[in-house]
C-alpha cells in the first residue's frame, strides 16, 4: 500500500483543522495572526505524522514529533529554539482539547507536556544609548533626510519609548486616537484587549511638532513622505518600515547592540522598574495578561537592589 501524499493528508485533515480555527476565531476571539500560526503548526504535524484522522494521534506519534522538532535546524545550522518547539505543541494540545469538546476520539491533551525552555535573555538600552538614539534623527550627517521625515522618525522613537507599544500597535495608530491634552490614549493590543498608555512631555512635543509639519489629510499617525499623497494607498508605515528606521538610527547613534522596536519596549519596562514602579502597573501598561511575563524584567533591575544594599546595609557595624 502506497503512503499517503502530503496533499491527500491535508485534504483529509482539513475539515477538522478548519473547524478548530473557526472555533478559535468565533468563540475564543483569537487574532488572525494566531489563526494563521495555529493552522500552519497543525498542518506541519499532520504531514509529519501522516495521519488520516484525529483518532490516529498517539503518544508515540507525539514523542517522535518532539524528537523531530528538537533536531530541526534552520538553513544557518541553528537549532529550532525550545520556545518555538513549544508553540507547535501548544497548538496541537489546544487542537486535542477542542476535539475532546466535540466528542471526537483522539489523544488526551493532558498527555502533552511542554518542554522546559531556558530563561529569556533580554537586552535593553542604557540611558546614554537611549539619549543618543532619540537624538539621532536630527544628526547633521543625515544629509539626504528631508525635514518632515526627521520629525516623523523622532516622534516614532519618542512614542515607542514613552508607551512601550508593540510595533504593530504603533503602526495602527490614527491621529484621532491621540489625546494630547490628557497625554494618553487607548490601544487595542494582543488578544483584542484595550489598555491605556501614556505620553511623556517629550513624546507629546514630538507629536505636536510632527503634525504641524503635515499638510495631508491621512488618518494614520505615521505615514510615508516619499510618495505622492494623491495615491491614497500604501502611505501608512508598516512594521518592517519601523524596524528598518530604528536600526538605521541605532547605527547613526553609535549603538553597537542590535536595536529593534521591541528592544525599546524592553527598555521602557526596565526603566520603569529601575525607577521604582510597581510591577502590576508595568504589567498593565505593557498589556501582559499574566504577571509571569512581566516578571522577566525584574531580573534586570538587580543593579538597583545592589545600590540599595550597598547604601543601607551594615551601617551600624564597627
């Protein structure tokens, strides 16, 4: 008997996977990105396992899949990270839970345990690096940079550091979203949850100055200025555009670390905690659903604790 082709496997499993993705979309209100990723992970498993139906998913099959994931390498030879391996398993486990709810026979989801991932390594900018980065758009040696783009890029950097926004959240901002009088605005984050973020005086000033330079009628807060506004499409900056300009200004500022919008988010959180902010407040401002996610930043505030210990410990000893 010939083995099933990849096309045949996907055709047989498609109804189950599609039902699951619709369940995530309608009943769990998951984002389109989550649906896209979960669908990809499940199709990947189905093709590996060569299964015709969910009934064929067994513990042994999952064990072999985990070994396969652990031995998977990228083109550069780097191994698939433990966190990434867990994403595949989380999708599979959620799928199995869904099948159980629908009384479709398959492996018990509880049989799948996630692998222990190493602690996340976070890198953030020092205060000196931040100051150089925020000043970079107006560096004299950027001779080909037009004035309005300088104001825009300065505003992007100030807003990222002031709010801790994710790059996708920043790109989705419209001018009408921003309340400059209050210095705050609401943003729709991961899991379609709203949260309030706040603007520093520097960020407010940068936004006002940038909007003063604008003569267009676009609704987006951050747009391209190197295209004809009459085209009315493709003006809103994309996450990739933001990533490129942040990296460009890091080079201009002489920051040797790889700087991304997300690293500015790390710097935002670390700056707050180092200056005494309550971790629950930081959790709320970052839009983390779990305090555990926010706690990763506390490991990077030990220097502050060391200073307190040095200043106050053992002062009465002779």
